[in-house]
């Protein structure tokens, strides 16, 4: 009984995690930003580039539930293979990470 009370007390102090097994302070990775971008295609964004590939991402502290990330990316459709740079805002929702601004969200 004492052990159960301790678990409940710790849970009340820490609070529920957004998703079971996910740390509360998880920073989005390159893969999560790429996945969030690819989800935008299904939303029908006219600016979506199917060939866009995120090469680098460096995310900073969360602000109002969002992370701001510096991204370097290419477009496979660009014959010059130029590097592009942008700042994106991503936030976690019930389905995972969501792109709030940047890339195709202009």
C-alpha cells in the first residue's frame, strides 16, 4: 500500500506524459521534422515539394509549446542541388509532430 501511494504522489508531481514512453522534454529530430513536412502533402499544401529532403536540423528551446529549428534541406528536383535554409516551428500534437511554420507553411 505504501508503494502505491508513492507512485501516485510522484505521478501527481510530474504529471502525465503526452504519449506513453515519450519524455516530456523531447526535442524534435531531423526525422520528425521530415515526417511532419511529408504530412503536409496530405493537407493539400500547394507549396509542398515531394523531393524536399531535410539534411540537418538544430532545434532550440521550446517556446509556448513549439520548438524553433534551423534546417538545411535540398530539393531532389533542383538540377543544381543547391542547399536551402529555413527556420521551422514544430509542435507535438495527438498524431505526433506538426509543422506550424516554415518550409511549405509560408
